């Protein structure tokens, strides 16, 4: 994604700890916004790439955006990046509308979309095993591989919540950004270590 040299790069994730504020379905984070992985075992400080001392440096990133910032640092991304965290319970229409807004912020926009699949794929998972989880994850992977934005938008939000899916709203932002564009897609990784589904996929516009 970095090699494509986008004009605008946005990290998109879900913040499950924050509900709608004044009706808003998303929070925005400027370049320089900071976070840490301390709550998850190691105090690794991270920041969205941007000018030193940026206004957003006082804003704490949720985990999804913190991991995205960490990944960008590992790539050596030299540009700036904004962040958007979506309310976990946001509806598909709101997510799609947000994606459409992000897609037109520049001529060449890249979205780094962060979100886990189900967390109950095995008895080793952080949530009790649920036999519905494998089918849900398979549907997401098939939609990403197709690529099929409409199928992502059709994901059942209630079922996703029951299966502890953290990526549903973020994937639907991606679907809204893609809209009906001609896309190439590739799934690079699809595994469920320790009972949690992780998938890495690339969508790229063409034509």
C-alpha cells in the first residue's frame, strides 16, 4: 500500500469502548496522534505519522489505530496519516457513507483497515467456542477475495457482535469507499490462531 504512494492515507478501525457522542458515528485523529500498547502487555509507544508536535499528538489512539500506526512505522512510511475510529455499533449505511466521504478526500486515497474477525473459532479463543464462527469468517474472506463490497455491507451486525467480531464496521467503511469501482483483490493471509480470525487482503482500483 505504501509503495502505491497515495496522496492521502487513512487508518480505519473500530473503537469498541466508545459509543456515539452527540450522534456521531466516528472519531477523527490527526497526524501525530499517539497511543500505546501498554494495556496489552508491553508499553510500546506509537503515533500516526505526521509532523513532530502535530495538534493531534495529545489524542489517545484506540487499539485498532495504534496497531495501524505501528505497522506504518515498520514500513518506514514517510508521509502523514490520519485516523478514523468507527463506533462498534454503527449501521452499515452510516459506515458506507463514511467510506464514500473518505474516498474523495484526494485523487489517490489509501485506507489501512484494521479489524479482527470472530474470537470464538476454537476452545483456545478468548470467547467460548461458537460453531457459527467459521461460517461467518469464511463469508468475510470470500467477500474480500471476490471482491464484493455489497456482501460486506450485508454482514449481520447482531451476529457479528455475538461472535465478538471487531472488524465488521471497519470492513463496511471499506465497502463504502470502494462503491462500484473496478477492483483487483488478493487475500494474503487467512488463519485463526488461538481462536481469533485474522485476514490480510488488498483491494486496488483499476481502470
